[in-house]
C-alpha cells in the first residue's frame, strides 16, 4: 500500500536506485537525439541533391525573376539591393529584449545564459 | 485542442496581440512523464521542473525562443502548440472576396512528403505547389523566391561591410544572418549589444509578405486589402515573427497567418486531396521562381553557401564555375571555414546551429576574438529541415515505445518488494 501513496517523484526516486532504470533513462534522451540527427542527415542530403539535380539555376543572381525585380529601368526594386525601396520594405530594426530576461532572473528564474 | 500529425494544437488565431505574451509551445502537465528530454534540448533553460513530480513547463514566454525543439523531441508527445490559424485559413480559402496567397519555405518541401508515407527528406516541391492550388490558394507564390532576394540584399550588405570596414558609419563585422526568428529573439534577449552585427535584412518570409502586398498586388491587379498572405513554415518561431508589430511595411499586416508543415499536411488530408497522385506543378510567376541557392536555405550552412555563390562573383569579378562550396555544409554544431576568393583574399566564415552553440560564437564576438566576416546561425540543430514545425520523426516516438517498456518494468520492479 505504501507504494500507492508515493508521489510520482518519490516513485521515480524509488525506481532510481535500480541500476537498470538509471541506464535506461539516460539513454532515452541520447536515443531521441541520435534518432533526430539521423533524420536530419537524411533530409539535408535530399536538399543538396535537389540543389544539384532538380534546380536548373543555382545562383540567386541568375534567377530571371530576381533580375526582373532589380532591373535598373523597369524593376520594382530598380535602385538595387539595399537601395531606397529595399530599405523601406525588406530591411528592419531589432529590439533590445534584455529587460524581460533581467526581470525573470530577478524573480529567481535561472536561465542557461 | 486537436491533434495534427501527432502534435496537439490549440485553435487560437491571435490578431493584434503582443507575441511576447503568448506561449507558442507549452507542456501538457497531464501527459508529461518527467523524462527531462525537453529540458535537455532547450538552449535557454526556458523549460523547467515546476513541481515535486518533476513535471516540466515553459516558465515564461520571454525565456522561450519558440524554436519548438522541445516539442519535436518529446517522446511522449506531451508538448503542444499554442497558436493555429488552420480554421481561419479554411474560412479564407472559401471566401470568394479574399485573395489567398501561399508562401511556403524551402524546408517544407523536404518534410511534407513524410506525412504521406514518402521516405525521410523526399523532395515534394512540385506536388506541394499542386496541393496548394487544389486547396484553393489564389496565388502560389514561394518563399524560395525571396530566399534569392535575401541573398541579393544580405550579400550586398555583407560586401558593403567588408569593403568599408573601419570607416565611420559602417556596421561592424562579423555580420550575422537574420533568417531565423529563434536566433533573432535570442540575440535580442541575451546579447542586445551584438544587434549592430545582425544583418538588417528581414528573413525571406519577412520580405515576401510586403512584396506580395505591393509588387505582387501591382503585377496581378489585386487590392492589397483583399490579400491574405499565408506563411507556411517548418517552424514554430515563424508564428512569432509573423506577429511582430513592425511587420507592416506594406501598409497592411505583411503576414496574415503562419502555419507549419504539419498543419499543411493536415489541411491537405482534411480537404480529401490525394497528395501522392498529384502532378508536379510550378509556382505562379513574379514571386515564385527560385534557384538551388534558395532551396539550400533549409539546411545549416545553406544561407552561407548561397551568399558565397554571390559574394565570390562580386568580389572577384569572375564567374564561379562550380557552385558547390562543400566546406560550409554542416550537419550539426559549429563549423568554421576559409574561402579563398581571387582578387580579394580569404573570406572567413562560420556556420552554427543550436542555441547553445550560438552562445559560444556570441561570447567570441563580444570578447573581440571573432575572426569571421560572416556567421550563419540557425536555432534548430541542422537547420530548418529539423525545425519545430516539421513532421515528427517516427524514431523519436519509437523511443517512447522502448521507454514505455522501461516504465512497465520499472513499475513491476518497484512493486515487487511490496508483494
Ligand atoms: S521552444 Fe525552444 S526555447 Fe522554447 S522551451 Fe522549447 S526548446 Fe526551449
Ligand atoms: S532554424 Fe529554421 S525552423 Fe528552427 S527556429 Fe530557426 S527558422 Fe525556425
């Protein structure tokens, strides 16, 4: 009956003394991560295969639609990359968000950095 | 709450809400088994033990960069998404007065097929375009086009910083990429003093939204007000990015909705579309066409390689005969490389994925010890192909099966002494 009243934490602790469980639990995170990275390698390989074999044009500056949008006479972005219109539509500014991190830390939350 | 490709979603489509107040991912405490995998993969320490049962939760939205790595790695499927525009999008697709525009990211086409039984990573770009058309999107525009535009903008910015280095009014080197909203929030939160190093370029989706509602509207004769732009991403953090208040340079909200690969697969299935029998189709003109340089944005090292394909030609004045720049291709972690460019010298670059790795490079730059011209950073290990919005790797949940056996054994063993 005692076991049934244990909190989950107590339960885990009770289990933790068994070497078998300790090993399994450590391996699970590692296993999940290894599985994920294996999947990543396969997806990455397909990306480079498509780049080499499916896409006819392989440099951004050679994309005909890129050349059209930056066309010096009629292009929508005729003043070129980093030009006036680009600056307005395609560039941005960033915001210092460190205050909310400081506030969290002062509440006693420990973060990794 | 509903299950979408094995992940739970709240049907919450916020408008005009401060994205900093939203939990884009959160742990369902009823499903959490206290294994701690999420805490281990989280780069910032945002996900923590909250009670004596060692149940985890994201403690505050400010600490979470919305990368979703905890979610895709949880073996119990206990982590849910807090925002989903799927219902609203279905409504907009039905509405004859709304011109719905698709904007899918590069990495989506290397994950979507998996939801329909294709082997891991299968390229389904053509079928994806066909499926979007079948779903009723009016213009099939493609975020890969603006990946190419990003290279033009960000490459030009980099060349400017390199050529004018040290001159007054020039932004500093190294230049960091700015495509990944997980990384951008990270640097804004933890290293604001490095912000001048971050490229001023918006991400590809940050560029396609406003271009759709200006240039795209012009070219197609559409009223920008009638347009509903849908960002389709391998990502959770892109939902946050789409909601950033400043993303309204077109005069409207630049991005009306953001969904991810899993949600797109769900919509295709829900609409009864037989994905595997679809033909390969092209995107629509003006904002659709793309290159190999754009598609590699989906993997760690891709933005770097694409930028170098431009920088090499501009700096050297010569044609780059072989576009493969394999030294920057990075499976995981950090990679540094020297790229020799004729008539210029050596371009020094670093590629990095995962936020704890990003932290190391940030410290280096702060200490004035960073030798690089250009640094690419992605929050997700391996880049967006491994994004928080991608289909769940069956092997991650397979380890759940193993862990369930472990748990059963554990319970059995724990009871034994009592018996
Ligand atoms: S989404 Fe990313 S930053 Fe947020 S808690 Fe999960 S792993 Fe940590
Ligand atoms: S690496 Fe890609 S998928 Fe991951 S947070 Fe950044 S943009 Fe999103």
